[in-house]
């Protein structure tokens, strides 16, 4: 009888160990996808800064994975580009070799999106076959896949806005495209933490719940600042007013409200768009610092306190990158690192929010 019980317990233990290893594998897969999404945002930033985004005028989700392979095909896609306003008003007289230089960035941006789809779908099917995923996992992982498909469609919707009378894409559609990428990144990270973060946390549940609410609003503020940064990129507002903290010597630029009707200044006036981004960075700092002060005074686990160290570091680096990018007139390397820094800051906040929420909802 004793041997039978031992064998049963051993089998159950092996099964639990297998399930734990499976959950860890799923979590690490989602973290890897987060890194791929962050890289996608950076590639998109390079594509924007090199003015490459309008170089491919066709949306072919499958056949578009194959680049031009002949001189005739290169001439065909180049002829399509020469029809739009960006070529006529910005790049008139561009040679085929110069066109190819911008073509490859947009091609790589789209190719990376296709690789993301494969990196999501193939492991997902493998995890399903291995029994690592249950019914509760399918709706949210399936939802992520659908969001990825929607992101591709919105990317084309954004690019198509530059095919008419504009010399670039709509800043409104660019912000939608960016923020959907941020949403996908955030959800992937949150789900990864659900699978990976198993550290037992102590401390007051009530205080953890209060801090989790603060962390949630802090992350909302960070996300709004990222959206405002998207407006700066979409209007090329970073190339003007390149002194800091003033704007061409003014604390309040006289150019802030020069457009009519007045409300379009907040999304189309380069002076106001940049001013908003500067101003809201202060709100980000207030949200982060106030959270850290409250965290210091609350009864929370040391694990969460250690994780919180990343938050002020990310904030300081991001502030430095933002000022350097502006004052050096948007060099590509710094601008792309500034984009990455925004995701790192948001990720630091999400990790804290997740841990605090988990402690608040833990069974006493």
C-alpha cells in the first residue's frame, strides 16, 4: 500500500514539474516576443527618420515578403514611388540606388512584422500540442494574435495616408500605430509575468492594493507621454526649438497658438506639439517620484523594493536621452534609443504594478 502511494505521489510530482516547466517556457517565449516588439518599434523609428515609410506602395502580406529580384521589378516599384507627392516635392530626381536605400528600411520593417507573426504562431501551436496551454490561456493569446494582425492593417492604413497630397504620413495614424504597438508590448509583458513571476510576496495587502492603483495611473501617464512623443515624430517637431529648457529663448514660445481653429494647435502646430511633450514629461516625473516616495513608506516586500530600483534609473536615462536628442537635432541613434527608453520605463512600471496587484489579490 505504501509503495502504491509513493508511486502516485511521484507521478503527481513529475506532472507538476512538467507543467511548471511548460509555464516557464510560455513566459520566456512571451518575453522574447516583447523584445521583438521593442525592436519593431525601433525599426519603425529608423524608417520614419530616414523618410523610408512611403517607399513601398503595395500591401501584399504574403508575396510582399519577396523583395524585387530583377531590374525590371525594381523599375516597377520605383515608378510607383515617383507618382506620390513625397517624390515630387522632396526627392525629385532621386536615382534608383537612392530609392533602394530607403526601400530596404521599409522592407525590413514589414519583414520584421512577418517574422513576429511566425514567432508567435508556430510556438503557440507547439505549446498547444504539448499541453502547456489550457482553455483559459487561449482567449488572451488568441487576442494577442488578432491584435498583431490589426497592427499590420493599421500600418498600411498609416502608410496609405501619404499617397495623396501629403509628403509624409498622417501623424494621427502614426500615433494609433505606435500606441497599438505599445498595447501589444504591455499585454505580452503582463501575460509573461503571469507565467513567470512566482516569488512569494509579503507585506500589507491593503497597502499593496493602494500602491497598485498608483502604479496603474503612473503607467497611464507614461503611455500618454509616449503618444505625445508619437505626435512629435509625426509632425517633425523635434527638429525645431532645439534649446532646453527654453524654446528659442522663450519659456512660452509665441508660436504656441498661431493656427486656427485653436484646437488644431495641439496636434498640428510643431511648437505646441513639442511643448506638450516637454510639459508632460514633468507629469511623468511627478508620477514616478510620488510613487517611489509612497513605496518607501509602505509595508511591501523587499522583492518589490528591489524591482523599484529600475524605475528611477529608467526615468533618469530617458530624460537624458530626450534632452540630448532634442539639443543635437534628432540624431537617429539617440532618437531610437529614446523610443526604446520609453518602453523600458513603461516596462519597469508594469513589473511593479503586476507584483503589487498579485500581492493585493493573494489568498491570506
